């Protein structure tokens, strides 16, 4: 297998970003202030590299979410 084949990536049609949000006790806080970016992905390999390090949903604190936009 050539070096080029080992490092080749499978690109996505556009960039996506994983986001994390926790429900704030402050009802006045806007959603945009509650959501935080985790990582931007551009390929299938990027997706799996990030995904494998995320806490599984059953391990997250109550009232928290992951988003992928």
C-alpha cells in the first residue's frame, strides 16, 4: 500500500461541526449561548476520529445533548 493510499481521506460534501449543549438553569439565556462547538469534520475519517472520543449518550449528564450541523 502506498503512502498516498494510507493518508487518503474520504471527503464529505461539506463541513460539519459537532456541538455540545447543556440546558441552563437560566431560562433567560439564549440557545446560542448554551451551545459550544466541539470539532469540525471534513471527512469520514474525521467523523470517526471525533466520534470515538465522545462520551456515549447514556454517560452524559441529564439535560445535555450533542448536535451535528
